[in-house]
C-alpha cells in the first residue's frame, strides 16, 4: 500500500474503534501501522510470544531488539 492509503486505513480504523467502542486486534508487520494503532503490543519470535507491553516500552525493549535486530540483550 502507498503511505497515503496506509494512513487513510489507520484513520478509518481509529474512527471505527472510537465510534463503536470496540477492541480491534491486528496482525501487522508495518511498524508505522502498529505504533499508530496499538495500545498494547505482543511481539512474537518464531511464533512464540516474546514480550507484551505498551508501544513506548516495546520500541526499545532489549528482547525485541535482540530478536529482530540481532543486538545482545542487556
């Protein structure tokens, strides 16, 4: 999807969530989408839950960085 289409989809999902007061579960690899929509994120590594937390805490989480960026966890 083009970035404009992605942003329109994000806006639409936010609108639906607010209007209907519902929870929306997404499975997505585009981090722009994930961090724009999520209140909580579960990160999987090889199909196994690795860590669950808020977007701000996930961004710099050592286990996430190690699994996806190859950095050593502290």
